[in-house]
């Protein structure tokens, strides 16, 4: 179980690499360069400095949490980042259920509140993101796991937080990810019988400014305030 | 004939999607034993407009118009969450005056939204008079919204770094006058329902949920505070200028419909306190900070949570450079509160299911996104 | 008995109160200070042409795709009377789609477009479209004060 499995698309760094280097090598800008952009127009400028998320120093809570997670998970592969001073932990998909359970039950962590569970389709892989919060200890963490497009499977955390129910149904429906262990994985938001997964980047959506279906381009005999629509050519 | 030989069957009945008491297009299938609800299966998605997918195709500026349309009773609060996320990604600091304007509008919006809740809950209980009283107060606030943003519902007022236009002349004086009237109006509303015997018997002990279950389901806002959990994003993770303001977090302990109502009534008074402090402190100055003309954040991601009238409203915004957000995820408070409906409705009567649903104060536009 | 008298006093008072209903098409309420109607094109009276050069940035940023703009070479530039090399050829605002969001005004590099108070735009076609003359007239009306209103004190 190595860190290479954590990011199938990224460079092959050994698992023992220092954290600081990993964060640097895994800055999102490098990601964007390697992954084909979803739309050609989405290509950005070259970033001037480090993005704002990386500038903030880690908070005291985040450092403490990192030490606790390091201690519990030990040698297992994980990636530690800081985003706006908050801890972002990327673990393997096989571990996610266990890590969540530890986070919920360990009295030092006590993550009893699932703030959000979201999926993200980075064209090369999926990322399932868990935003956790502790109502008693008031600390927070972002857990992430990466799964491939070929084998889109992730363990259900419904046994840890009941509130994951609809979030996971939405995840399965929007990204075509199989959530293993979910008792009732039927579509939630879309119409029944719709076999589409809209939040996949491969799902078509015409960019702004181009002809979209349903937009009337032929203006016909329309007339307003006594002027013809042809504008300026009367 | 002995009664124990009589066989009874659980019956399944359908409520919605076009039921007047479901506050939108929401459907639930109840399994009932006589009048008693054994199980409830909510069906949502009738108002799904694909906000998250649409946002991937809008530039950072125009995503905001969809946010007004998610929780259409609390447009300012939704915009607040997104704008804070965007400003964090951009590294932009809003001007001081804009921060105050935003908080004023958010808190006024909270009162207006809770007034809507108050009216609707009264109407659910069969009392139509409170509805009119609530709308009278709401109308005053809507007048303020219209004066400031030009719109009554789809405000589209906040911008990265500030707000669209400054407060109109005489706003502060006018706002104080409205607040005094609303304060009186809240007391009047309080008199109508809070101690009403029929209302109490319809709500006390109905649809109760324990604090542990509420946390487990991810409930937030007044639902969670009615269970005795003193959690408010404005206090636990202060955003904008809330750390400078003095207000209390109302908490009730039994977690039933009545407590949710009481918590909201008290929240309105606290909101008035907040607005009054803001009106005292609001500085002069520009209403826009320094912002780049075209908004293209650096690659990065941010998760921002704010306290909506309905609870913990989260925006997960990912940028990979360029004009368009890569992913916008909306963590809607109603969505999570509604999950707990099954837990709340157990062993209720069918007639009470309407009250419990009303006490959740759901906005389906936000649940389905 | 006292309650009855109190009730009658309220009834008596509201009998003589001025009605709040406004008969809309004949008279209308004053607009709110922050109110935005549809956008209009500002006219440059010195050169006798609109400020808009048809750069399409508003069309690109419009959240509802309500704007359609094309650009042409400015004949007045060749004559030397205008400094604008390019000028708007056609500017079509689909009134049915416009949500009065002010984005076109904010992104305009030439300050050529402004929000007006015009909001009555009912028509007989599903796509009510305003061309350049209509848009300029809207802006002119606004500037000449036909539609201008005093700042309104809210209730």
C-alpha cells in the first residue's frame, strides 16, 4: 500500500518523501497542467505566487489533528495538506471507512458531524470529499479519497453517520459511483429511469455564449416599442 | 368474536407532491397503522434544476444568480456564503462598509425568512390570522430589500469585494424605524401563537428528535438548537464581522416542534439586536474593495459555511484557473434536516406530519438545487 | 362590551383610512432607489453615435444569453469625425430573457450601457427583442428625466 496509489495520475514519488515536498509537488496548478482541461477556454494564466489557500499557516488544531492521525494510522499511506490552515487528509479508498470510524469514535477526534460529502470529477480520477466537524471540540478536517474511473467504488459511511444517506445517493446518481454497503441506493434527485450522470465532466453542456438547445435564435417578426428587431438597420 | 383474531394491515398513503402543506413540491410516502405513522419515505427532486452542473458553465460572477434561486427566502444569506468563498479564493478583502451592509441585509433576511416560517406554521396548524400578521412585518422588510437591492426576492446584490450599490440615502433612519415596527410586530405575533392553547397542544412533544440523532443526521440551525446543542456558525466559526457583534444563541431543549418555533422567534429578536449594532457601527467609505476587473481565481479550493436562517449553509468551491469554477457544491441545510424527517415522524399522527414538516421550514428550491 | 367598542373604533378608523391600493396602469408606485429595469445604450451626442463599440463582452458575461451584439467598421472614423475605429452594428436585447442583473453594466469597458427604469415590456411575441433604437431611447428617456424619480423613502 503505497502513496502512489493515492494519486494514479500524478508523478511517482516514493511514499517516504517529506510532507512539505509532497504538498509542493501536488499543488493544484500542477494538476491542472497534467489533466486535460475540460474546456479549452478554462485554461488559466500562470499563477503568480502560491494560491491563497496555501499561504495561510496551519492552525493549532490542524497540527494537533495531524499528529493524532499520524499516530493512529501509523505507516499507512496518506497525504497531508493544508488548505487555508485546515488539515486536508487524503487516504486510500479502502481505508476511508476505517478512517471515518476512527474519526467518529476516537475521543480525541470526535468528529460527530458530517458537514458535507461531495464528489468531484477530475477528468483523470474521482475525488470523494468528506468535510467533518466536531461540535464539541470545534475542530474540522477535510478527508479525501481518490478513486479511478475504471473502478468507481467507495465504501458507504452510512454506518458512521446516518446523515451520509442522501449525500451518498446523490453521489452515486451524479457520478455513477458505486457506494458499497449503502442499503438503498436509488436515484434521489433526477427523474426515475434517467440513465445519465450529469456531474461527470463528460456529460455534455454547451458553454456560455454558444447556441444552446432551446434558445430561439430566429427572432422572427418581433417588435418592441415600435421598432423592428433588426436594430439600427431600419 | 375476539379482537385478537382481527387482522390489520399497514396502509401506505401518499402525500404530495402537490399537497398544499408540503411547502413546495415535496412528496412523502407514509406507512400508517390507523392514524399512526410507522415509517416515512421522502421523495425529493421535483425542483431539481442542476445548479451544480450549471455553475460549472457560468463564470464566477454569474453563479450568484443561481444561488438566489436555491433558497429563495434567504437570498442574501446564500450570496454571503458564495461571496465569502470566492473572496477567499481570490484573496480579496471586502471593504469595511460592505461587510456591514452585508451583515445588515443577511440579518434582515433572517427575520423575513423566519416570519415566513411563522406564518406558514400557523397556517399549517389551521390558524390563518398569524399568516397575515407575519406578512405585514415581512412586507416592511421587503420594502427595505427593494430599496437597497432593487429586488424583492432575487436580490443579486453582493459582489466579490463589496456590494452592487451603496445604501440609499436615509436608509439607516428608515431601517431603525422599520426595526421598531418589526420589534412590536414580533411581540404581537408572539401573543397570537406562543401561548395559544390549541397551538401548544398541536406542537408540544410532536416530532421530537434527540440531540444525538439530530447530530447524527447532520441537522443544523434551529432544528439542532432546539435539541439543546448550542451550535451557531456565527459563533463557532465567525465569518465576516460577526465576531465583533454581541448576540445570544437561543437554545431550547426538548427538540420538538414547539421548541423549534420558540428558537426561531427568539432568533428574530437577536437578529434585530445585530442589525441595531451594525447600524450604530457602520462606517462611511467605499462600498467596493479593490477587485480585479475580471474574476479569475488561482487554482485552489475552499469550503465555506455560513449560518442561513435554515442552518449551516456550505459552499465547496473548486477553481482550477480560468473563468469558470471547476466545481460548486452546495451543502444545503434543508437537505440534511429533511433526512431526519423519518426519525421525527415516527409514532406521530398523520395530521401532525404537516406540523412537523412545517417546523422544519424547508425550501424545496434548496433541497433539490 | 368594552371589546365590542374597541372593535368598532378600529372599524370606524379604517373606514376613513386612505386606501393603499394603487390602480396600476393609470398610476404607479414610485420605484425603489435601487431598482433596475432593463439596460439601455448610452448615446454620444457629440459624435452622434452610441458609445458601444460592439465588443461583445456583455454578451459573453450575460447569465441568460439575452444579448446579441455584432461589430462593424465605423464609417465616421474614416471621415475623421469619430475616434471609434469600430462601432456596434446590431445590438439585440432579448427582453424576455433579461433578468436585470446589472452584469452587462459592470463588465462594460466603455461605459456604454446603463440600467434604466424601464420595466414594462409586455409584447405579443414570445421573444420580445429590443434593438439599438429602442435601447437608446430607453437611455435617453432616463437621462432627460422622463422616467427619473426622487429617492423613495421606504415604508
